[in-house]
C-alpha cells in the first residue's frame, strides 16, 4: 500500500513503475482506483500506469474541514511531484475531468495528452452553458443513487454480473458530503482557458450517457481546437467499464499518436 502524505491528508495510489511514459488515471465520483481494472493490465504493457483514490474516495478520506473537490487538481499535480514524474498523460472519467482540467490550466507543461472520458470537467462558456441547461431541462431527474445513472441501459440489461461488480466497487467509497455535488458544480473553467493550454485532448462519449450528454461533449470539443471526438454506441456514462475493448482501442490509438 502506498500513500502520499500532504498536510495530514493521505492519498492512496498504486504505481506499476518503470521508465515508460506515464498515464495517471482519474476516476469518477462512483469509482476509485479499482475502477480501472480493465485498463491497467492493457496499458501497462506500454506505459507506467498510476491509479489513485482521489480525495474523499476509497482509501483517501479527506481531513476534517478539508478542501474537498477544490483540491482534486492540486492533488494530482502533487502526486506527480511525489513520484518524480515530470510529464504524464491524464485519463479522466466523469469527476476525474475536473481534476484533469484544473491540473492542465495550472501546469500545462506537465501533460503530454488528456483523455476526457464521459466528462467535460465543467468547461464552459455562454454557448456551452445554454446547451447544458437545455439538455438538463429535457432529461429525466437524476437517480438518487449515483451509480444507477453511471451505467447505460444496454449494459444493465445484458451484463447483470458486471453491473453487480460496478455497484460493489462504488460501495467501497464512504458516503460523500451532502453538498459534494454542489461544490463540484461551482468549479467551472472557461473553455477558452483550457484550449489555450494546447495539450492534445480527446473527448470520448457514448450514446446512452444521461449524466454528461454526448451533445454536450461534442459542443465542448468544438471549442477546443485540435481536440479529438469519439462517440461510442451501446454504452452509458462509464464507457471504460461497459465497453473496455472499444475504450482501450480508441484511447490507445490517441495516446500512441501523442506519446513522447
């Protein structure tokens, strides 16, 4: 077990090690470092893979009165410093997108690529905000249990065993603070600021994602010049978990194109 200790806070991580280019995986709010069990064995053949329980998840409970999601980005940079990693690629899903965006705008020189999987990291401008509002108004209310909305209807119907596994992994997290989602929603970044980093970025979405709608991902992609957009069918908000074959293939091709 490995922890980075920072101001009394213990951040849990796992590291495959080696001298290959690094991938730092940043999970969503229904996950933890175990979420990437279908990615690490594949990508570790070519990359140093680092997974982490982000602050408040898994084995990384926040300190009393701690900063909560406002520290996601700085935690990611601090972990790279702790491991002596000068540059890395970020593979972020859902909430992990907030950490990825925040880290990139703070230190763009630290990142050689970013994958935004089923997330826009709350990147915004007036046009994006208007579309988000329109999509939210036309969508059914979000489920009370977070992970219920994180899997697509096709997956839940055809994969009951892996659906159970997803729920079990989510259950390893402690209950989130009541205002966690509100705190996260307040952390916005102008899309122009992110685009100015010029870090190669891929937006990957899926047609059954009812949390970060594919139309929203496409709109944000259109405001990040040079970014790549991929839309996967028959998957919901957790493409990496539901369709790992497609996810690993598309992400792998993107990373190979930008590998240092």
